[in-house]
C-alpha cells in the first residue's frame, strides 16, 4: 500500500513539472516576439568627403648647412672640419640668426676604404661631417646667406624648405571649405535620390601640407656661386579633407 502511494505522489510531481515547463515555454514565446518587435531598423545614411585648400606665402625657411672634410689622418680631418665649420658659423652670425634657430643635427667621423683602378685597397681616408639645421626668418636674406656660407666653407647644403610660422588661420579657412564642400555634395545626392538630409551622424578630418622646395643640392666651398643666389619661395598649400556621414529621412 505504501509503495502505491509513493508511486502516485511521484506521478503527480512529474505531471506538475511538465505543466510548469510548458507554461514557461508559452510565456517565453510572447516575450521573444515582443523583443523582436521592439528592434529598431538600421538608420539610412549618406557618406561624403569634402576638401578645402588654403594658399599661404612662406615667411620662414629651414636649411641644412654642412661641412665635409677628408684626410688620411682622422685628427687632421677633424681639425680641418672644425676650422671650416667655425668660419661658416661666423658667416651665419653676420645675419643675426638667434641661437635657438641654429641646431647641430649631425657630427660624424667614419673611415672609407680607398681602392685603385684594379680594385685593390690602397688605404683608408677618414670622412668628417658637421651639419647644422638653420631657420631663417627673413626670406629677403636667403640668397645672400647661401652665398656667404658657401664662401665660408660650407660644401653640403640641402633640403631647403619654406614654411609659414602661423598656419592656424589658413587651416581654419580650409576646414570651413571642406565642410561646405561635403554638405553641398550630400544635399545634391539627397535631392537626386528623393530623400531628405538629416543630422550629421559622424565626422572626421585629416590635414596635409604640401610645401614647395625650390633648392636642393650641394655647393662647393670655393665661392663659385653668384653674389646672391637666386631663390623663389613660391606658395604653400594646406589641404584639409573631411569625412561626414549624414542621416537621411
């Protein structure tokens, strides 16, 4: 009798458990359906890129000015270089360039193996280089400065680069142009597609400058240049790209 009672209780408990599970499934289905119905559709967008440019007149110039010497004796090569570099420094001083605008960027000593016409080693020559990075803030003096330092002994002049001390106003103008350009494109696309342009969803920018070098090369230290080296600063171009994603209605 006790066994039958226990079996009956077990059957009732199993039945109740199955009923509860079925009810849970039934409750879950409407919840899932409700969640699916509340999902928002993906926003429709138009992506465009715009560009703006500003042209600037350079007002400063950066120059690498160097002295190169060679000798079979390393000490002699260094002494010669020091004497020649000192004369170049004196020439720079006559243009009243501030100390902050003259920076040593390289001083090196290295051996170079010499060979004859048959390729056989004939000895070693020591090379010494001393290079300074000079910023000149008066472009009217550039030609005279180049002539003066070459006559003083500079025999390695390169990477003359014009620049503008304050580019912020030009950058601001270029940014506005880029945004206007992007907005115009987005408006035209929206009208062509028969939709209405909405708010901006995302925006990013990138900036690039394109300076115009006008002189790059090496001059001899024997004073063979013209009394004033002819140079032309030209113009600098600052370019701004903007990338905008607009919502559409």
